[in-house]
């Protein structure tokens, strides 16, 4: 059955129709396809948030690449999963930075390590990226030490070069990480992000860019700064509190402002209508759309897709990963308990496409592209 899409959904899922083809175009289309969003690049194949990972994801057929953004001491936006970089760089191997190891409260949770806001860009340039989850991706460790930490400007330049070389439109999907924290230490992310994107030529609702955040207040502030597409991320409402009791099932700015609502409240029909007042799409944790059963199998879709589309929102779920531990048990292959063996991610993705999502974040852009192509051929 043909699903009639609202204008906002058309923009979010279909405005990049043609991305995987030879003729890029931006605009609304009745024949648009869901988006393959490369989660931190080709993270299943290269250390995440490196130009090498983004480049490989584009070559694998991604429509969109995703840089998470944090700030350096001198206010430069760089791509890291977190501002703590002990787990994603070789900073521990640099004795000149040993004294900068510390413990900070990041969104109410104590975190020990080294932090981007304590390094200038020049100092970060002396470090090299490494695989964040080597237990799951030991092959990626072969690329440890090869790539520097990229800036947002470098990510944009990479995209523009590939677009010029291939004639294929590629979108970027920056996430503002810990925006309240960075604003609180005098390194706000929003103004610099918007200025950088506007200077690079990204303007308007149909620009090939999506700005995302797990917080709400900074997205509302971003709406006052730009007309670029905004995406409200929704974390798992079932998240348990941190060891110190800090809730993890609600936006950090809600905790700070004593707003009683959780991500579960935002995922309701009323919550989604509220989101639609300032954002263009939602990025829900995948189990909000298709929950797992008690024995960790895929259950039945909820009404979330129907409610989000009714509110005029696009839906981009996260995160589809190929390794067994990230898959429901029925889709694991080989040794089901193996941390490294890869299972049937394609079937999982096709289930979400059948549920009506407009895009998927995946660590394996090639696998996601194949799932999309097979799902389209089966229709």
C-alpha cells in the first residue's frame, strides 16, 4: 500500500532522493527512498569519526554521514563520539598530556579521562584515532594510529570533494554533544555550528544537512538561528539510572530545569506534536519503533511511526550494527555469544523499513544499502 507522506516527512526522507544515483537533486518527490545514514562513518570497518571512516562510508553508498561534534579549548568544532578522548585516541600514550587526565561531571555522570575542551586544536592534531570498541571490532585496530581528529570544516570539505568528483549528493548529519555542558563552560556549540554550515552554503529546509540533539532546549535555540532541518533524538525510555542515581531516560536539560518529562513522554502522540513545533524529524532509539521481547527477539511495531508521521515528522532510527551482540537473538549467526561474529543485520533493517521508518543510522553503510536495495526489489 502506498503511504501518503506529509511535507515534513517528504523533506526528511525523500528530499535527498537520487543520492545513491548519478543525478543529485534536492526537493520533494513522490518516489523518494529512505536514507542510509553512516553512523560516525563506516564504523564497522574503520575507527569512527575519522575522515577515512567517512570516506569509506560514502564509497559504500551512504546517503548521509554523521559527525558528532564537541569543542576544543580554542573553540573549534571537532568530530568525536564524546568529549572524553581516552577511549578514541592515543592520548594516554603521550606523556606530555598525562597531567591533564581528570574526572569531570558530564551530564551528571562522573567521567574520568582526557577531554577535548582541555586541548587546543594544535594539541589535538598530535593525537591519532583508535578503535572505540576493540572487543567487537578487533580488525579495526589495524587502523589505529593512522588518522587525526577531524574538524567539522574538514568533514564538509570531504563531502564537497566527493560531490564534485561523483556528481552525487551527500548530506551531513552533525550532532551537538552535551550542548548544555559546553555552554556552561563558555564553549557553546550552536552559534559556531550554524555559522559554519551557513558559510559552507547550507541554507533552508531542503539543504542536505540535518542537525540533531538529545537535548530539547538547544534545538529550540537552534531554530531561532537557522531554518536548516532539525532532528530531536530520543534515547531509550527504559534506560536505568547511572550508578550515582542520575536519570538516563530524559534529556539532560530537562533534568537541569526540573522538567518532569522523559523520553517516553516525548515519544507519545502528544510529545511528538510538541516536537513538531520546533523540529522536522525524530531520531528514536530503534526499540521505540520495534521493541524486543523478554527473550531478546524482535517484537511487533508500536504506533510510534504512525504518530510521528501524523505529526509531520520524519523518522531516522539508530543504530543498526552487524555484530551479534547488537542483534536480536534470532538474527545472530555462527557463535551467538561471539562479540565479533556478524549476523543478519539486513533482516533487521528490512523489518524497520517495513514498519515505515524514513532512514536508518548504521555502522555498516554497505550492508544497509544492500538491505535497502533488496527491500525495494521485493516490493
